[in-house]
C-alpha cells in the first residue's frame, strides 16, 4: 500500500523512447531524475512561469558560447521569438559574435592538437574551436574603424554602445547577404539592450582603450549601466510583471544581473522583494564560496530573489552548451512567440522613472528598510541621521 507521503509525488514509470519523439517530449517524459530532472524543471519553469503574462526575462552569458555557434543556433531564435528581453554578457561573447556577423570562418577542431604547432601556424584555439589569427586582427580593425564614428565620441552606457555597434554589424551583414548571423545585430533589430559588466575585460574593451590614446572620447558609463539595469527590473515589477533571470554560467554577468534588486532595495531605498524566478545552468560548486556557484537560496538572503518564489527557482548542473540547445528547442515548441518589448527604445524613460522615485525616497546615510535587522552598537546611520537626509 502506498503511503500518503509518497502519493503526492509522480511515479517514475517512463515509456520507451520512440524514433520520432520531439525534443520537448523527450525532456518531459524521460528527463526524470538527477540533473536531467533539474533540466526538465528548468524547461518547465521557463515555459510555464517565466515567459507567460509578458514576464521580463534577463539573460546572462558567460563561457565561450558564441564562438561555439550557440549565438546563431540558440540565442538569436530566442531573441527573435521575444523570449529574451535584456542581456548581460561577457565582452568576449560579443567580440566572438562579431566573427559570425562579419562572415569570418571558425572551425570544429580538437582539444588535443599541439598548441605550439598552432601558434607557429597562426591558428587560435578555444578548446576544440579553431580559427585563423587574422580573424582576430580583422575583427579588431572593424571595431576600431567603427568607433571612430561621431556617435561614439562621448560617454555612454554599454547598452547604447552595443546598440550602435550592432547597427554597423547589421549593415555589414546586409551587404554580405547574411541573415540571423549575429547576436549584436539581432539585438539592434529587436531593441534588446545588451550590457557588459566588465567592459574593459575583452578585446572590444582593449580596442576602445587603444583608441583613447588616439583622442577617442568614448568612455563607458558604468554608473548608467548599474542604474539602467536596476531600472529595467523596477519597470517589470512596478508594472505588475514578473522579473526572471536566466543565467548561463556565472561570473560577473550573473552578479551584475542579480545585484539589480539590492540596488533598488538596499541602495536606493525603494520597496521591493527580489527577482521572481531564477534559472541557472552551471558546473560551479556552491561550497567554494564563489558567486558562480551561489544558489538562489543564498541569493534570497541578499534580497536578490523573492523568498516567496524560492521553491520555483532551479539550478541545473549541466554544461550550457548541452542545456541551451535543449531549452531553446523546448521553448520554441511549447510557447508562441511574444511581442518584442524593445526595452532599448525606452531606456531614457525607464531610467527617469526610477531616478524620480529614488530622489524622493533615497538617502545618503543608512536607508530605512522593511526587513527585520538587528540594531547596531554604533550610532552611525541611526534614525536621526536618516531624518536629517530626507
């Protein structure tokens, strides 16, 4: 006789796999335990809670995904379907995306080739991806030539920088008769803002730095990036939508995306509860103390994730190059395309909204909070100071 406690769980009793099964059905029917089970939960979280009701979905990218072709095969279809609303990426992913946008050739190689021989022959290796050294030199030259343009001669957020860069890639793609080749070009077409949390940490940033020695006036406005990303999240929550984070890998982009809620609550003093849904695909362990492996439960303590939605948060310990194609196929087969939010087009309006609220409620000294916190032994930041700053 089944116990009452066990009867609340579905029985593990899968059917055999048939030759014509779809990817989505394969995931639903056979990804039942261990990390396959978590990937099924991730797919169902995306399609049943993150994407419905026009929820806002932010994507963070780390790891060499674009050179492996995942920009073309996965990210662009998700973006054009309206399933990704804003992005935080490493600069490297956007740099290597340029190779595809400029129709340069990358090759499927092997991780076991003699790297000394590759260096001698002018070949670059990213694990098992190979390309000619001239790909780097030609991409660098394209970036330097583009940022000489007059629209780049001022400080700007990285979202604005990538929008303008994406326009040039889009135009080059049209001249080359390319279609759906570049994440940057697609973001430009779809009005999807792309931020880079460490703009100096990539070949794009290196070329921007070099051009500064030639009197280029381009400077990345990282303060605007921090406030702009927080404003996007506040726009979602204040208009009755869900705010979700879809994290591939970890690193700085993961934190930059998650820190939006502490920026709203802890720094700006605006009442909020955290992101509604958290989905991460990673191979990072939580016990090493690094942010890449930090769990959504830990993020709750920081105010990054809404504690009420914690049971719906998923971490799948799966390589992103395995998980992303499966999740992309699942979403495209289970959810109809959504109307593009075109958040980039409203960037000034969205930022102005959160700025006006912050200037009304924020303080210079310790902010008032709805969270229960212990009283400090020191008088620093106590109520008298708070009252004086209001």
